[in-house]
C-alpha cells in the first residue's frame, strides 16, 4: 500500500516510534505527519517515507482541527 494524503501510518523509527499519525501531505521522499497532540496540524513532523509503515486506513474527508485528528486516531491508539 502506498502512503498518500489522509493515510494513517505507524512510525518505525525515531522518538515517535510505534506512534500512529495521519499524513497531511507528501513531498518527494518525505511525508508531513501529525497526531493532534504531540505534533499538531500547525507544525507537522517531516519524516522519511522509509520510516513509516502504512495501515489499511485512508481518511477521505478533511481533518481541519487537532481534536478531529485525535478522534480519527483514537481507535489506533487504544482509546
């Protein structure tokens, strides 16, 4: 599965390892990711695609606020 805007991904490396994030955009070999808590929509993390594992979930609707983002990731984070 490819990583695209709206994909839910799991970080494979770094201090955010094993965390779930939503991809806000893709720039070449990098993705802009956010989870709404540690990484907000206003300042997404730039992470290499090889350090991300895609899940089978892609959000088609727009996620515009941090609470919406946290709610979308709730099922992945065990809440």
